[in-house]
């Protein structure tokens, strides 16, 4: 049995992708409304930071078709 969060996380990351999705969904369903807002705020803060980086030219965008192609390739290589 894992002894701490780091160990638990490492163990969870060794699960196959499909099982990680089930685990993530199960955990998310246990988050109450108060904490759910904190998650949403954290996601929004990250999205705003990334948008700002893009606008300032710190990162470059790529066409959606290219992004989806890369994702499909990565998923194919995991199988």
C-alpha cells in the first residue's frame, strides 16, 4: 500500500491509460462543489497564462490538424 501521495501518484501513473482515465473520473466525482470551483479557477489561471505567453510571442501555435495528428501518433505509439 502506498505510503504517501508521491508514491500513490507514481503507482497510478504505471496503470494503463484506460485505467488511469477511470481512476481520474472516479476521483473527480468525489470533489464537492467548493473544491470543484478551485479546480476550475486553477484551470482558468493556467489557460490565461498560456494565452498571454502566446500573445507575447513566447510560444508559437500550430494548426489544429497538426496538433491532432501528433496526438493520434502519440496514442498509437502507446498501444
